[in-house]
C-alpha cells in the first residue's frame, strides 16, 4: 500500500474525481485531524462492499476516519513514493 500526504488541492494538481464523500476541510488540515481520502480501489480492498465514508481504517497502525474516496484520472503520473 502506498501512503502519501496531500491537501485540499490534490485533485486540482493530480486530477481525478471524488467518487464518494468529500475532501479534507480547511479545519481538518489546520488541526491535523485523522481523516483520509482513499483511492476507490484501496477502499474496496480494505472494506469490501461496505460504504467506506465515515468508517475507520488503520494506516501504519493509526486509526483514520474515511472522508471520501477518489478515482484517479486515466492518464496521470503517480505521486512520489
């Protein structure tokens, strides 16, 4: 699993669409709230057919609340590892 940090401008830079839920709020970014936007395929791997929005997932041993899921564009450069 690849994990990287991002902010609310991620989709403007990387592209893609929000498939469920929402992106981070300014308040969550300022406060360092434990929220995550998962790639849709990863959400399916972690949670199967369950709706991921609002559920908690463990990433590197820490609980994160799923705010939304993201579908990458067909043609993109992957974020750095």
